[in-house]
């Protein structure tokens, strides 16, 4: 179990390259649609990027 978590986190590092763009696009979309502040836009982009990265890595690991 611990080895799976470590492997997913290790695979997350290269997945950051693929996850930054969707995070930035989501932040831009939310800023335009809901008129959120710049600080909230950054938080959304960072949180979504991390979530998307871990999701891609776990799918890659388990499938």
C-alpha cells in the first residue's frame, strides 16, 4: 500500500507538465464567468493542477 502511494507521487512529477495547462484554463474560465479575484484564481489553478496530477498518476498506475 505504501509502495503504491510512493509510486503514484513519483509519477506525479512528470504529470505536472500535462496538468498545468488545464489548471490555468480553469482559473481563466472561472475568472471570466464568476468574476473571481486574482488570488482565488491562483488557488483554484494550483489545487486543480495538484488534483489532476494525482488523478492522472493513479489512473496510469492502476490501469
